[in-house]
C-alpha cells in the first residue's frame, strides 16, 4: 500500500520536501475552479476493481490502468478522423522497444529495448522485465493468456532475453496478428524486481501486490484508489516513451447515475464524461459548451443471432425472411439515437474487405413474406428472443421493434430477459438461445479475426452454432496471412459473402463509444475503449 | 444488573438466527442461476480459461467443502473477497456500511425533526390547515420515487441554482477523507478538528439526506398523528385536563410520551427498509453505500459479497431490535424484558 497516499505522508511531504502546490495531490479545501490547469476530472459510470489486468476477475473498466500506467514494446499511432482523434491501427510505433527486426520466415522478432526507459521507481527497464512480464501473461491463465495466444504467444520458452537490452520472441508460425497483439493492454511491462520482492510461494507472480499497486513505466501512476469512488492518476515525470502529459493529475470519479453525470458535465464541474449513453450524446450535441465524440467501435457489430440449433432457423429462407423484416432504421434511431454506423442496405456482391460493411439486407416486409412463403414455415412459428438485462439500453428497444415486425410475418416473438450473470453462460458458452441479440468487438482489427471468433464452429462468440464448410476452410489459412498477400483479400471477400448469404448473424449497426468534454481537449478514441490520459489537456 | 442479564440473554437468543442466516445465505447464493466463473473469465474466455478461473475461485470443489471453507474463514473473521470490487468483503463493508448509516441516520433525524412536530400539530388541530399541509407533504413525499426526488433536487439546487455542491459522493475530490475512526465523515472530521472537511462532507450530505427524509416523512408523520390522536382522546388525558394541568404538560408530558411507542416501532421499521432500499439515492448521488454494493454483487453472482452483506444486515437488525426494546423500557417503564 506504499503507493497510496495518506494524509499524513502528504503533509509530511509538503512540509519537508518543499513541493510546489500543484504537486500536492489534494489541498484541503480549495474550490474546483482553483485546482489549476494541471488537474482534469473525469466521470464514468463504471467501477474499477483491480489495478492489474492480469488478475482473475479484473473487469473491463480496470483495463484503463494497464494503458495509463504501463508501457508496451510497441504502441499504435494516432490519426485524425471525422470524429476527432483516433488510434491508428495501421501504424505501429516504438514504445519501450526502440526498433525491431523480423526474420525472413516471419517467426523470430528481435526487439532492441531503449536504454533510457525507467520504471516509476527509477529502476531501468531491461529485457528481463519484458521476459518476466510476458511469462506472467502467458502463465496466469484466463483472459490474459487467451489474448496472448491470439497473437501466437503461448509459452514462456518463446521469449528470450539474451542481454539486458535485447528481447527475442520466437513464434510457432508467422502471423500478422503477432505485432499488433503486442500493442494491446495485456503485454504490459512490469517492474519484475519489485514484483519479485512481493511474490510469495502461493503467489509467484505477485498478483496480490499489483492488484493494489502499479509497478510500470507508463505516463501515470495511481496515486490513490478508493474502490467504488475514485481513482487518481499522478503524472510519472520519469516517463520517457513520449512527450510528458500536460496534466499533472487525472481524477476518475465513479458516478453511477447517467443523469447526474450529465448535470456535472453540462455545468462544467468535470471536464470529461466518459462513455455516455447514446441519448445523452445526441442531446449534448446541442450544447455549444460541450464537445461530443462518437467514434464507431472498430471491428464491433450489434447483431441479431439466429441459432441453427433451433429448427426453423436451419431453413435459409426463414433466416432471410427475418433479415428482410427487421426495421433497421427505426432500431438505429431508437436504440442508438443515430450514433454509430448503419450496417444494412449495402450493394449486392461484396467488393471490398472493409469490415464491418453493410449487409445486402434492408427492411421490406413483402420480400420477407415471399421468403417465408418459400420456406417450410409459411404459417410462422413461435420463438423467444433473448436479451441481456445488463444491456437493456440498446437490447430492449431493438427486441421490441424486431418482435413487432416479425409479428407481421406471423412469427410470434416473446422477449426473454436474462440476468447479466447468466447471459454469457446461456448465449456464448451453452449457445442455447434460439434468437438473441449479441455483440462482439475485436481488439485486433482484421475481418478474419472477427470471423475467427464469431463464425467458426464451436468458437466462443459463434452463439448461432453456425458451421459453414467454406468458412471452416478459409479462416485458419487466412488468419496468419499478411493483408498484402494476394490470397488475403479474395479469401476475406469470400468469407463476407458466405456470411451474408447464410446470415446466421444479422448485422444491425456498428455501435459507438460516446465521450463528452467540457473544458478539455486531446481526447483520443482507443480500441480498448478506455480513457488514456497522456494526450489530454485543459482547454 | 437484572437488565444487563436480560440484554445478554437477548443477544444469546440471536445466535441461532445468525447461524440460520449463515446457512441460508450460503445456500441461496449458490442457488442463483449465474455462474461467476464465466462472468469473471472475461470477454474472450474459452472453456479452458473458464475452468482455470473456476479453480482459482475455489468453485470447482463440492458444495459441502465450499461451505466448510466458508465457515472456517468466517470463524477467523474473514468474509472472503468480493469479485466485483476486488477487495476483501470486510473492508468493503467497513467502508460502505458507515456511508449508508451516516446517510440514513441523518435522513431519519431530519425526517423526525419535521415529521414528529408536524404529526403532533396535525393531531392537536385535526382538519385545520396544518393537518392538510401535513397530509399534502406526506402524500407527495411518499408518492415520488426517491430517484426522481433526487434528480429533481440535483436539477434545481445544483444544475439551475448552483447552490448545492457537485453530487460526487461523500466528499468532493478536492478533500481527503478524514482519518477513519467511526467511518462517519461528519464525526471523524470533528474528531480530527478539521472543520473544512466537516463542512465539505455536510454539504455533500444535504441533498441525499433531504431526498431520503422526504421519502421517510410519511410513515413517521402519519404514525405520530394517529398515535397522538388516540392518546389525546384517552381517559388519562381527560383526567389530566380535569385536574387542571397545563396544556403543555398534558401534550408533551403525557400524550406524546405515550404516543412515542408506536412511533419508535415505526422508526425501527423505516430505518431497516431505508438502509436496504436507498440504492436509487446512492446511485443518483454517487454515494458509495451498502445498497448499491449488494445489488451489484447480486447481479454478478458475487457470492462472498452477497453473503457478507446479508450477514452484516442480520447482525445490524439484531442490534437494532435490541436497541428498540431498550428504548421501549426507557419510555414506558411498564414494559420490561422479563416475560
């Protein structure tokens, strides 16, 4: 707990070390407006439950610590888009590594580590730390290990540290996913010496220590964490992987009620409201003081899943009838308030590898009726449409609108709400929901990566029990191919064509992550959907 | 001496209740349909990583074994670790229970300060304007859902008028929590002699406390009014009047004292349901209390947290009932513990 500030240590530090006022974490009572230009306050509706992404049970909102307090070997670049700044999947920049080489066969990656990089306690970053951190990620099990495996990193013997500033990774087979997978939050570099001091026989990876302390070399350290209330980032002045952040401190306050968060951002008492509901984003757009950013989440689609285990959905005409009956525009306006990207009414025939891309389906009840008439279920049938109670904000209106239109075809839909704790088991693990709403977003932004998770037989997000010979054959061969390989684009187009023809998952729209700022600038959208503090500043 | 023995007897009587609560809360949480291993294994977990998580959480063992582990830990005061907050449950409860208690007690105090005089006035002047005011206030208070009242108060006093501080929980981010003694920020800041933090905490407390007070006004005011009406029409009041005692003595010395019993009973009931039911107020004001903690734990099938919450509540209610019983004997000497 030595990193957590206490009032006592703080006053002592203030009196003894002669730190400036701006360096004091908190003054006892100063108005927020006087807090200075170097403190930003952000509110979110989520709660952080650990400072270590590698720990079992660490939730999504806690991933922000991995990106704000740790560095990686490489990182993604940043680009301008119509919706403001966004990370750039195409550009991979050095982070802790200053350069790297790839062997002829694409299997051996040799990284040179920067010699000036230090951890927040001043110890230099060496390849031994990288090796230790990577060993940890592939060993602890659960999410970190499966995310590492996606890039081809499976065993500690794949990582070598021949000297302090050289790090070598040997892959079992070459894959385009390897390098980008090093820039996701999981392969962060930890201070292995410090961790080993806190390791025990039961806990060789010091998970208990990093659960409450950050031991990275990233742009910030966690100065204070009051679980369920706030997280305070303090700038790490020893950070060397980029220009030092302009803000000294970023305070993340947890405010569960969206109405309260909205009042706070409108009044300008907080500078950032992170991940706001679509409705608020649409309405806050009208407020001239507030900037709203709505970035479509890359490689993510909200879909209606039709489960092949449910007999009527084995009939291709039934699936097409459903796809033509869905009121896409109404759903997009009601469930998403027009935030995100429509994914219907595309041209027939797949001409690009862009993903997500609009499906060729659109709302036409007459076409839908024709398809149903050609099917073995022309008199309709009954089906439950399952939704997740945790995601009712978009699922409930969507389900109601789908049910209404399918009712016009004679398909009687009942809506079945499933509590959050059961949702994953029912939809993804047991795959037993006949008709359901589903969402998957891939960190690695390739269409074949999406297909790997969502269309391959038995894979987790293939909640439709879909199995196509074409896709079973194409995905494994396409996934490792570089995108400039002549076979890649035709293979991907073929996959998309097959998915649209068979339509086990009906794309509705690409969701957006909405962020409102009032007096802050430099917000960047990241694929991990967390707030990164290093680019932020007051305006 | 006799009373002390009675009290310890009452405490002893609570032991089977607590044992029952331990067993029932364990069985009920396991009976919940959710699977925490799947829930906490993360987005891209496969069968293998779910199994790893299950083993890490000790959920791969048979239920009786899990129960024995639970009881063994319980005996050493270890309530386990909450998955959704990542903290030991005892720490969570130690931080959140005082937050809820502080809010609830302040709200009830406020509520009593308004409701009891209002009820007394309404009873002494039935069908007057005071009585009607009482009725209107009580009806509005109880018929508006607390989250609505909360948002309305935030809208008016924070958003429009700017009088209230940012609804950011127990303290604005510019303050540091006072050194924890009782966990009640108001008391702790006084103990530390830190008046700025006291004021800061008090300001944060006003709106949520008023919201809750409005909601709890109704039962207390109505009960005071009814109890006062029946007390005022009873024989001993008539006798007291005939004996020429002053109106003030009659009202406060005799009638109110006799009317207090049902009011205290109501207060106990209101207190217990407010503590559990102020989830919505906690959410609206970002108050890190016990209600939202329990609800989130339940949604995530967070066994340790749910069990810890139920157990803490059971102990609290045992204590509360005891306090109320003692209060009875203070108010009405005819009531004793002895049966």
